[in-house]
C-alpha cells in the first residue's frame, strides 16, 4: 500500500533537491565573484603601487637634477673665483715686475737672474 503523503513527499524531495542545487550554484557564484573582486583589487593595488613608485622615482629624479644644477652652479662659481684670483695675481705680478724694472733702470744695472739664467 502506498503512503498517503508519498506523492507530495516526492514533490517535496524534488523541491528540496532543487533548492539545494540552487543554493550550491548561488554559493559557487558568490565564490567566483569574490575571487574576481580579489583579483581586481590585487591588480589595482599593483597599479597603484607602480604609480607610487613612478612618482617617487620622478621626485628622486627631480631632486637629483636639482643637485646636479646646484653642483654645476657651485663649479661655475668656483671657476669664476679662481679666474678672478688668477687675474688679480697676474696684475700683482705685472706691477711687481714693472716696479722691479723701474728700480733696475734707476740703478742702471741688469737683473742678477736674466731669463731664468744665473
């Protein structure tokens, strides 16, 4: 003899199986979406990290360029100072030579060391 609820129990079991399948599909879908979101977040983080690294490199590049310009200015300034000192020294030596020549002329004698000889 067949049970009175057997017909509805088959429908109930079918509905439970369908709901179970639907639940598994929904869980799989959520899992795949979460994986996709995590991958996208990781890729975006990599891009952001790369951009930050690029910005840091640009800042370092600018700082190094500024240091190089400052160094070039310092070298130019030192060269100008040395050039001015050399010109001043040359002027002093010329004046000293002219004064010595005037003294030799006044005495009427030749220098003891003439052209590096003597």
